[in-house]
């Protein structure tokens, strides 16, 4: 850092500049890898009156802690609402690409943390945070890696 004093017009003004070039920001700040999929799934939640609601969705990408789904019929789920997330039984070959927590679990408790409104070119989207116990996640990973090496 260089400093330069300017004493014009009777006052002291300090100009400071740096010679450092800005560092590029990391493009991916995610803690785990996100995998692109196209799997049918089901959401179950209770509305504000306590009635149980269902929606069929398509999961577009998944990670160990989250999933992004698209709803072809718009649904009214507010932010932070707890929902049960479950893949349809026939996962097909893409089911093998799922994180450990989603391969073993039937239904996973999730919270809605982003809602993308529908547009003329895209259906409504919901970003879900999976409420997975980190200890359970670590145990599942160890079990799968032990099977892979056996």
C-alpha cells in the first residue's frame, strides 16, 4: 500500500491506493457436490389450516443437504414450511447418483428455503433444505464406502 500526501489549497489530503489486483471469487461455494437429475418425486405438507397436501414434482438437482424441484402445477407453499420429500419408487439408473441420505431414506423432512415463481418458459421451482442428521449422513457414507471396497 502506498500513501501520498497532497498539501494543495492549504489542507492535508491523504490519497491511498493499492497495487494489489482483486482476487477472483470462488465460483462454487457449496460444501458438497450438486448432481443433475430428472427424477419424479412427491412432496407432502400441511397447509395453514392443517389439511394434508400433496404435489408431484420433478427433482432437477440434488446434493447431500438439498434438492431443487420443479412443480408443473403451481403450489402454495410458503418459505420455511416443513415438507416431506420422497422420490418415486422407480428411480431408474439415475437413482444410483443420489446422495447416501436419499438412497436409504423413504421420506426426508425438508424445509422450503427458496420459491421461484412460474414463468412462461419455466415451471415453479422450490429449493428444499434436507433435514438430515450429520451423524446419520457420516454413518451412511462409511457404510457405502465399506461395501464398495469389500
